[in-house]
C-alpha cells in the first residue's frame, strides 16, 4: 500500500494537472469556461447552455429517480430501461410479459399508462435565494443556524408549491455558500411507447453491472401527457401529448474514439471538495470500518442461515443489501487507495492553505477554516458510536420497528410541519408497511445475533464515546448483553403482526404506558437517539455556516491555478464534457471505447442474464447494419465509453456530440470509478453509454416501429 | 450456440488458412518447412535443428515432469519454479523456508541436493524402429495386434535400458504409423542453485492460473552433477558438475510485440488429428457427460461435508481434484464450442474424404479408414458404461482399495514381466501407500453416497450396455442398490488399516478365500473389469493397425493444400515457432503481449498469493531498470505472450529469438486455450512466458548473484 501510494502520488499529480475533463458544471458556469469547451471540441456557443430553463437544457428532465430528455415536440422522452423499469413492470401481467418481450406501441392509443406514482419533472425555475435563506440564520450558530436554514427553506418551498402542478426544493451550492430555489413542473401522466426486451435492455444484469465492456441496450421511450387544458394531470384517456419547451435532436452519425461528447443530467451527490481530513476519515476509518462491521453482520446471517434454512430465507434481502454495501464500500476504498486520494487531497489542501496565508483575504477566512477543521476533527470522538447506534435502527427488524413506533408516538402530537422528517403524516403509510414486512423478514435468533455483533463492538468503546442509555439497555459486558437480549426477545409480544398493528394505531399515551420489554428498551434508547440527532444537526448547522470560507479559499486558489470550481453534485442539473475514451484498466489490459454486436453473441449463453432474444441474434447473423455500422470497421456498435464526469442520478442522461445532437444515453460507470464520488481520477473514471445507433437499429430492424423513427426525425435504412 | 457456430464457422475457415504458426514439429521435419520458418523470421539454418540429439536441441531436457534447458557448460539448467518446486520444498525446513524466501547459493558448495527421485533426462538417441515394432504384429488384429506391439516395445526398451544410466521408451508418431525408440541419459544428482521466493515464482497462484496478463517470475536454476567418472550417479559430495553436450545462450536483448520466437520442449498429448467423429464425441458427449457426472460427485461431497465437518476434511483433496477436473473440462468444452471445432473438423474431414475418392491411392486407404470410422462409431454403445465403471475405481476410496487388493492377488502369481501394468513388483509400494492413505481419506457414508450417485446413473443404461457382474453386485433398482451398499459397508472390515495391511501382504489363496463383503464384491466385479480391459486393448490394437491409413490420407491431403503435418504430441521433443502476440480476448478487450512490474504493484494486496516480497517492491520503486527495460517504453518487463503451440509438458520450455538465443521460459497457457489440445485456434491460442530480462534483473538487482550472471554469460548493469 505504502509503495503503491508513493509511486502513484507522482502520477496523480501529473494527472490532475492534465485533467481538463473533470467537472459537473452548473449551466451558468459554462460561459465562464467557454475556452475549455471550445478547446475540447464543442462547436456550439456555451452561452446557449447557460440557462437551464431554456432550450436546449430544458429538454433534460428528472424522471423516475434518473434523468431523461425530450426527443420530439410531442413529448417523447428517452431514458434508461432501468429508469423506466417500474413502468414496464407495472404494465406486465400474465399473458403480457413486457419485461420479457419488450413493447412496441402500435399507435398513440397503444401507449400504456405508467404506474400512477411515476413522475417527470421539467425544471422551469432556478433562482438564487441565498439572502432569503440566510437572513434569519445570520448571527446564529449550531442547531439554531441549522433550524433557521431549515425553516426558511421549508417556507420558500411551501410558497413555491402553492402554485398547482409544481414541485420545489432548495439546493445549496458550495456547502452553504449559495442557495437556489428549484421549481419544476411535475407531469403525472407518462406512458410507455417503446421498450426492448429485458434481455436487451438489461443484457448481463448483475454480472455485467459496473463492468465494461458492456452490451446492454439500456433505453426505453416514454411519452408525457397533460390534461386537455395543457396542465399536469393524472392519467385520463382524454389527455393529450405534452408539448415540451424544447427537445433534443437525434444524431444521424455516430461517435468514434476521441470524439467530443457532453452530458446533462441530475447527478446525486459527490464529495470532491471535502477537506483533507474528511478524505482521510473516509479512507482510513469510515470505509474499512463499515466493511468490517457489515461483513460481521453478513457472517452472522450466513452462519445462522446454514443451520436454519427458514431463517436464511427471511434474511435473504438484508443479506443481499449487506453484500451490495460491502462491495460498494470495498470498491470505493480500493479506488481511493489506487488513486492515492488521501495524499493527493492532503498535499493539495496544504498547498492551498500555504498560498492562502500569503493572500490579503487569508486573514478573514482563516478563523472559519480553522473552525471547520476543528469541527471535523472532533467528529472522530463519536464516529464509531454513531455508526453502530445508527446500524441498530437499520440492520435490525423488530427493534427498528419498536424504535419507529416509539418515535412516532412522540412526533404525532406535534403539528405536522414540526414533526421530524420521516415521521410526518405522509410518512406513516411507509412506517405501517415496514411494520407489516417484519412478519417475513424477522427471526429472533438472527436479530439477537446481529445486535450482539454490533453491541460487542460497541461495548469496547471508551466510556466517553458511549451513551448511558445504550449501556443501560444492553449492559456493559458480553454476559450482560446476552442476558438483556434473552430477556427482551423472550418477553416481547412485538413479534406478532397483530400487536405491531395495534401499537401503530395506538394513542401516544397507550404506547408510552406499554410494558413490552422491547418497547421499554426503545423508550429507554430514545433520549440517546435524540441527542445524537441534535448533535448531528448542530454540527451540520455549524458546517453550513463555516464551510463557505473553506470553499471560498478553494475557489480563489483554483482561480490562481487557472481553474474554475464546480459545486459538488446535489441532484441539480449539471453539464459535463469530455471525450470518447478507452480504458487502460490494468497493466497490459486495454478496453476499447466501443463495443459491437459480436460481443452480444460472445457473451450469449442462452441463459439469463445472457439470453439475447432470437430476433436480435437473427438480425445480428443477418448483418444488415447499413446506415448504423461504424464507418471504419463496419461493425455494429452497441455501447460506448467516455471520460464524462457522472455519478448516481445521471442514469438516462443524454450524451451529445460537438453539435449538441443526441448520440448516447448514460447508464452506468465502470467498477474502477466507484470512488469518483470523492475523486475524479482521469486514468480510471469512465461513464458507460448506449450508442444511439444501436437504439435506432433496433427500432428500424429488430423490433420495428417506422412511426417512431419518423417522429424521432431519423431515417430508415 | 447454433448462431455462434454459424457466425464463427466462416471466421474459423479464414483463420485456419491464415494459420502458419500452428504445429508441434519433430525436429527432423524442420528442414522440410524451412521456407515457413524463414518467412516467419528465423535467422538460423533449419537444418541445424533437424537432429534432436545434437546442438542446440540436445540442450533441451526433460526434468521433473516438465522441460528444462542447459544454460552453461557446467551443467546449469533453467526451468520453471513450479517444475522445480519439489526440490525447493525438499530443502525447506523449520528455520530455512526456501519456499517463502527463495534461495541463492553462495557458491558451488552451497548448491543443495534435490529430492533423491528428482531426475533430468538428456535425449541421446531417437531412432525409427517401426519395422522392429510391427514385424510380429503384421497380419494380426485386435488384442493380438496390441499385445504384439506391446511385447516388441517392452523388449526394445529392456534391451536399451541394459546400458546403465539410460531410460528408454517407445513412442508412436501418427497413431501407429511410425515408432521411435527414445534413449535418454538419466542424471540423478540435481542441485538447487537459485530460486526466487514463492511470492515471485508463483505470484498470483491459483487466482492467476491460466490467466493473462500474468506477473509471475516462474523460473528456477538448477545444476546437474555426475559422478567423478562422468557417469550418472546418486548425490555425493564427490560428484562434479555435468558437462552438457551443448547449452543455450541467454539473449542480452529482449522481445517486442510481433517478434519471431520459437520453443522446444516435451508436450504431453494432443488430439488434433483425431477423426471428426471423435471431435463430436468429445464435445457432444464426453466433456458434458464428464462435467455432469463429476459435478454430481462434487455435490455429494459438499452436501455430506456440510453435515459432517470431519467427513468434509477427509474428502477435501478428492473434492479439489473433482473441481479441477470440472473446471478443465468445462473450459475445454467452452473453447471447442467457441472455435466451432466439431463443424470445422467435420467439414475438413469431409473435404479430405471427397478429395481422397478422386485419388489413385484412395481405393487402397478407404477400407481401413472405413474400419476406423466403424470402430469409433461402435464406441458409443459402451462409452457411458466404461466411464462410470472407470470412476468406480478412481472416485472411491475403500472400494478402489479392495479392487486393487483383489487384482494384485491374481497378478502376483505371474512372472513379473507378464503382470499387468500398474500391478508389477515396482508398483506394489505405491499400492501399499494408497491403502495406507485410505485411513484419512475415507468415510463410509460419503463413499456410499458417491457410489450411489454413479450407480443410479449406471442403472439407467440399456441392458446391452450393462455388465451382469455389476448388476449382480449393485442390483437393478435404487432400492437394491441401497440395500447392497448398506450390507457391504456395514459388514466390511476393510475400513480398518490393520485389515488392509494384512490383506495386502496375504497370499493370493488367502485373498481369494476371504469372505469380507467388500472383497467378495471386488472379486465379483473382477471379470467385468477384465473384460472392459480386454475390449479396450483390442480396440486400441485395431486402431493402431488401421489409423495409419487415415493419417496417410490426411498427410496427402494437407500436402495437396501445401501444408506439412506434425504428429500429435506424445511427450517427445517438439519445436514450435510463432511470434510475440497480443490477445484480443473478447469484444473490446485487448491484452498486450508484455506485462511490466507496474502490474505487480497493481495486483499486490500484501496477502498471498499477491504478496510481492519487500525487496522486489523496493527495487520496483527504486526503478533501476537500466539494461533490462523495454527500450521503447522504458518499462521493466515481467512476462510475455506468444502464439507458440504448446500443451501440458511444455512447462519450462526455452523460448528462443530469431538468433536462437534464450529470451523466455514457457510456463502456462491462457484459459481460452484449454481446448488447444484438440484444436489450435489462432484467435485464442497463446502461451505465457517469463521474460528473461526479468530473471536477469532479479539476479542482478533484487536477489543478487554476480557469479551466476557471470556463468550465464550475461553482463551486470
């Protein structure tokens, strides 16, 4: 590790300098980096991209947890198959398996309504509201600062959502420096127009997940509808296609290695501008500790499941989720170590601070920066406590239920807007259904073993890092713990569905008077949970107050380096640009930037997930690729790889060529890039896209819909 | 599958035409293909390679189950670390772990004697003896033909080995057409001179096995010694280094992609010239059936091992061997399907037969060829029976032991030279030790379950494909089988070590009179086993007699195509040539032909098998590669990849450049090439070699031995 770090340190330093393609830019920042965009190959005017509420960026929409884009003036939207999967599933029934067979709507009447909770949001407003958010917070600190920001945000959102048909939210850029009110038109009648079979849309499934080379046709085409008056409406046969403010144009040419590409979408969260100490915490403590703790829980479930098959089945979903978490955390850790992220960020921050000390504004910023550092350093004292206590209410079934019932009983008497997030009226249905699910997910022996695994670790924390309430409930020694768990789980009646249903519906007073040992334990733990929550909010309040100084220093330092700074991702619309790029993944291993249909045949085993449909295999064999094939090789493309800067939430993001035409849909990243939420390493960060030539070929030759191609404005061949 | 086959059929046809690099040539064939060798880039005179008993090929020796080569005039030999592993292990003891630490002999006195059964053989004679082998066989058929060839071979070997210090054997080329007497000088005092640590020599171990890119320094240097009189001798401090008839010269330059390379070694067995029906049998029946049967046995052991940990441990070795077999067979099957081998061979054979029908010699050859085809077709009737009955005596422990004791009792009364191979005097020690091993490898419940798995399958064979003796012992229904096994295993005393020892030593009459139910069963099965053996030998006899006609037709047909034919591999010295070649393993995946030390660092986890030693990591970090680095990239090479034609037995084979200098040691093939024992597919067949620059750098800079470099005739840098 040490050696690797020392070797790669130099390489990374070089790499960072050369890295022009990192960045999830606010559209308003693009005119400021126009030169970079031009140099990279963009042929349009960056000014045209500056307003995300105007064409072409207002064609890019939030849809079903991912990103989509309008591609016709009658509301056609392309997104990923996996982003529209719920819609496909909702329309499948015995005798009409759209997952297996895909779907081609014969005409408008054949377009199938999505599940009623499926939403598409068009961003129509993006206004800076920093002063309005911070006016009441100024002068406050800690929890008071947090609450002031929270209240101001909620008030702005409530006012904005007063206008019918809109969803609003407040987003902060640069961690508390700037605040924006995002206003989105919410469309509720979305219909399925065209979906490939699962064995095309999700070819390779879990095995190929995070992998390149990839061979999935991960796209689906939907259409947005509005009421006869043009307003958002629930599904009705009387609705008519939505006419979007703008739409993207499909390219008729494809991409080749080295070509300029750009992408717009709604990336969820990144940590690129976190402090060096936070990088170190993530790599040196949080990721390895999380992996170790979750691995211990995995071992518990696997061991118990071996002896008791029924228990094994009950915990299958939790086990799968633990494994996914472990895989992801391990991948992130591996990637951050490979990129030597801790040292790179440390050296970068040290250089910034040294430079800052020489600057006139340094003196003003330094106290807040010092305070950020101190606050983050203090986090170390309780981080393991908070991790373990947090897991108590996520990695248990019955205890989690009891904690929820207890907390609900103290939130319910409050006015709804003052109830804690997660315990408001609109959350109650979810809590009820989770209490119901316990019936098929809980086994007392497994839960006791899981709690034992977490609490034995907890018991080893120093006194100052423990909570008296937790000690009181679970004891201070392994023997105490075993006795407490035996007593609680032998005595509780909460394992019965009827009892949980009764308590969910019971009055706060009834819940408070209940003597069930598990409820008594939850009640005893509550003050500790509330204290942790209060500490978190207080800390977040102070970070919101102080971190802008750190960001200001960083922005100034980057400016001096000749670089702009994009805010970390926060689910707002961002633009990134780069190029079609192969991946030299390891010594002697190179992955080309384009895959071809030959790879579909190579991977095909006839068994899920490599069970390409016969019509596709027949069409590949027939080889009628005219108009779609790579002009140089004659091969029929499937997916392509770029160095575009993406993260979760970018699923379905349109990938555009230098002329702004749609050439691909983003749908995944490579395994080596799992750590990109913290650091963009140009050697390894890649994004995986469906090639629009493959989509057009499927619509033209394999599961034909000439009308759809006509509406998309692309020729048949 | 079908589609894949149809697509790849055309590709393969093209590929076969372009394939100049296939071939495991007899040295005597090389002058005949001199033009090809020259065109490929060889700069020497192929005539110099024609006699394997003369320089330079007599520098290439058999050693420890693999291949080695002399590299100094004082008996230094290089081979693979894994070929010399037994020697390294033999010299390791508490406090001197040569496996972990490697070994550098300080001087001649420090060279450590190998395990006493370690042998090196120098080929000194290679004479065609076809007439002497076949004179008594001519006119005979079947078993008589087999026995005549067997007797003549044994007689020639006995005469040849009359000369002290030599080992002799008879090898047939082209399946019964030509016979050669191979005479080898056998050296018995081999010493360890230089071995890298296991974490270099076997870096990556099982995980990297069959994998490219590879980063192992799989080499070891030994020295052969002889008695003071120059004759082969057991180890003695008075022995002196052997002066080989010739030795190879280490290259001081390295290789680059596309460079000519050639290799000499002792490949074990290939099936390239088998008939189309045999290809079909292998792909359509033998490999899938073997995988299914072995997989069922694996499942039995794993299921039993779950319930009974002790039983699991007893069967760990057998389980590992089953898994290896399943992996290998599956890989071979996958490869042959990928190469569409059945169709390619079928079309090729059909074209040959069509051409033959137009030739004057066709009429003479056709009857024998028809007879070969008929004989092979008849094999179908009993192939599953023979497979299952064969497994009865390899995949059981106690039953195998009882069968051996029973058979030994009928062989012992015969003169030794008439006893069946495997039951001669020299085999008895092995049988005794196997009977001993049963003690820690046998569990009655597991053995019964294994026999049940095999025999339930057997019971479903049609009447004509079953053997009355097997039916009598194991019954005709699952219930009979269960009852028989319960009776036999409950009643046998053969599970006791003392009883097995007693019966091993007992007189044939005592064994014949023994009433132990397992011995009774073995005795009852014996006639069936002998009948299968007789059928096999009869069939082999006829194939030896008839197949030369098929080979003659094939050779003539290839001649017409302008191609020479090499005989299938049979552990005799062969030469192949080709070039340093990357591997386009799959769509969009390319593996470069050279790996570098950067890959060692990338793969290093600090944990076995990726736990590169600190001195190596330090040296890599230091970067002192002058004189060894790739002149173009400056990178320090580790291993390289070629399209050389190899198979098992080629481990340690010297890889030579166009000038005949040593540039690498063969040590593995890629996974995609497992099927190459049947078909050389130029798209996928690769061989993996240690780069001699890496070996020289390790000897120079990491674990230095200046004296060794001096003796190897290469400079220090």
